[in-house]
C-alpha cells in the first residue's frame, strides 16, 4: 500500500536547488500537512486501483493545452499549471491549414487568412509565392493569447484542472512507481508571488516553453537558440488594406545574418519581427532594418507592443527521462528556416499524451519510461527528415546575400511554390513530379552557381 498526497499548502518546507538524485530520506521532501489519498499496490503492481493515473502538464501553451485535452479525454486525472492565463506569447502567430483541421479550431479565432506571401530579396526583388494556392487554402494568422486560451479551455471542458501557478521545481521519485513531487506557487489573488503548494503525480509533461524548468529538473541539456524580436505595430486603416490577406518575408544581411524578417497581419495591426542565432547582440539593429525595408507600407504606424523570446534551434539532448517527457519548445521542436513551432508544439503535446493514455490503458495502470519513449519514436519517425531538410536549406540559402538572391529567384518557380506550400500547409511529404524535380535541380544548381559567381565578384570589390 502506498499513500499519495495530493494538493497541499501551508507548513511546507522549501528547498533551494535541485533535489538529490537519490535522496536517502525521501520523507524530508514531503510536507506533513497533506490531504492523503490512499491507493493500492502502485509500488508493487503496475495496475492502479481506487484512482486513475495522475499527470501534470506544466505550461498551458499550444503544447500543454493539446496534451491536457487528450489526457483528460483518455481517462487520466489531469492538471495543467500555467503561470499566466492571459499570456500573450511573443509570436508571429502563423499556422498551417492542417492545424485548423486536425485540431478542429473554430474559424473565428483566426484573425486573417493569408493567401499571398511576398518573399523579398536583399536587393528588394519581391516574388509572390502564393500563386499556386487553391481557393480554399490559406495560412492562418492568429493571436496567441486567443489560441492558447481556447485550447486550455477545451482541455478544461474535457475534465482537466487548470491551475494558475508557477512551477518552481520537482522532486524525483525514490523508486520505480513512486510519485514525482511538483512544487508550484498558486496565484489565488491579484498580484503577489502566490501560495506555495505541492502535488504528487505519476507522470509529468514539460510543456513550459524554451526556458523550461521541467527540462532543467531532469537534466535534459541545452540547445542553441535564436533570439526573436517582434513589434506589434498599429498602422493606418488604408495601409492595413494592403496586408488584408498578405504577409511578407524579408531576407538579407541587413535584416538577419541567418534568419528572416517578417511582416505578418493580425486583426488590427501587423507584427514586424526578425531573429538571429549568431548575432544576438545586434537584434535591435536587425529589427530597425526590417522596419526600414517595410517603411512605405507601415508609414504612420504606432508601436503598441515590443516583445522578444528565444526560439530553440534543435531538440534537447534528452527529451524523456523516467516518467517525464518534454514537448513543444521545451523539447526543441521548432523548424529551421521558417521558425515554425506552434503546430509542432500542439502535435507533440498530443502525441505524448496519446502515448500516456495508451501506455496506461486509459489511466488504469502505472506508466514507465518505455511508454513515453514510444512518443519519441513516433515523433522522430514522422518529423526527423523535415527538420533535416530545413536545416540544410537554411545552411545553403541563408548564408550570404547572393545565396538569398538565388533563393528568392527559385521561389518564383511555380513548382517550388507548390511543393513548399503543400508541405507547409499539410505537413506531409508531397510526391514530386520527376521531370519537374530534374528541372528544379538544374535551376537550383544554376541559381547557386550564379550566386557563387556573384559572391566572388562582391568579394573582389570589397577587397
Ligand atoms: C517572436 C516569435 C515569433 C514566432 N512566430 C511563429 C509563427 O509565426 N508561427 C509558428 O508556428 N511559430 C512561431 N514561433 C514559435 C512558437 O511561438 C513556439 O514554437 C510555440 O509557442 C511553442 O509552443 P509551446 O506550447 O511549446 O511553448 P510556449 O508557447 O512558450 O508555452 C509555454 C507556456 O508555459 C508557461 N510556462 C513557462 N514556464 C512556466 C512555469 N515555470 N510554470 C508555469 N507555466 C510556465 C508559459 O506561460 C507559456 O504559456 C515564434 C516564436 C517567436 C519567439
């Protein structure tokens, strides 16, 4: 027989730093004033009796909200800890069409349907890359505060308990089936640091974004990251007409040495931003350059919000440890080149939760690391190649202005547009046309040769 304490407050000892991996006296990590729930045989048998599997999801962004909904529907006692229920995550808010369908998103949470995308080269050559879209195809643009709240509320509707609190740390279990103790500050009133509480759970999903404390708690290791900077700019109504259904991407050394600058339309403003991995200290300079490139179109605009946030560059060395799994940005699932992470966050949250529901037989038995590893296997099988291809594309095309000119030139090709949009909108590898693939390969080589020749000429000039 084991006792599993659930929510507690008051009389709590606080511990600074990480708990020891193998505490000799586990009881010192347990506050005394718990309300205790008796359960049977959790330590000796994988079957749970008298209760269902209890899982906490730390973070209520797209990854956390999607995970919690699946868990709750799958018979698991589900808690979500989110530090800021009106969180306005710094984000461009662009989502692929398949996310609307797959996650059954209501159309009224989408501010804009972008059907025209302009790719603008270092020398300001603009290529329209939405020409191959079908009439019902678009890129969704939304505000993250709206999406995140919607997904969280849906999870709550399915039975998850959403707690407004800050996760601070967790104590690791003392043996195979023992609980994880989660420490958090619950915000019960206005302002303040909240009340210290703990809860004991069987498994943890770390959906707490790029600065994940759950990742730190399990020693998941670091990743390289880009810093992204964004200004929300309210522009005059007549200027907004231009961005009605259009987004822009700017490439060039001025806007970023290794990423791109963007102007994405929102309900009543545009989001203008850029990012970089290699020159983080110069991000404000790149932001000014992005604004400068778009200046005629945003003239008279007023900056209403300035925001910045890290974007992971690759998955963390460790994404699962024991009964803890990382999803979304906490795991490092943003694609290179595009900096896209919303869909991958929601999808990984869902996949991880499905693995827990399946592994626990709808919450009826204890899970183990192997159950969570199934999520990793499925994820890597489905997306590893996407990440690799985009990584290579970024290395080839974002490395110099001549290469970027070649990239924009290539984007004028309708076949390239179709392949790019199909794989972005639907997140599936689209079978190509062999003849068109051959033409594309020849054109790409041609573009790169021209880019290389141009770079050599430019180098000669600058010597
Ligand atoms: C400027 C910028 C622009 C971007 N533009 C796009 C775009 O247009 N399209 C796209 O697909 N992707 C974009 N991304 C990437 C995208 O924002 C992320 O990939 C996505 O938000 C990841 O979702 P997530 O749920 O994993 O993490 P997050 O969205 O970061 O959510 C984590 C949640 O956890 C909460 N949290 C964190 N720590 C704690 C804690 N200790 N306790 C409790 N709660 C906690 C946070 O409040 C937050 O709500 C952009 C990123 C940036 C920075």
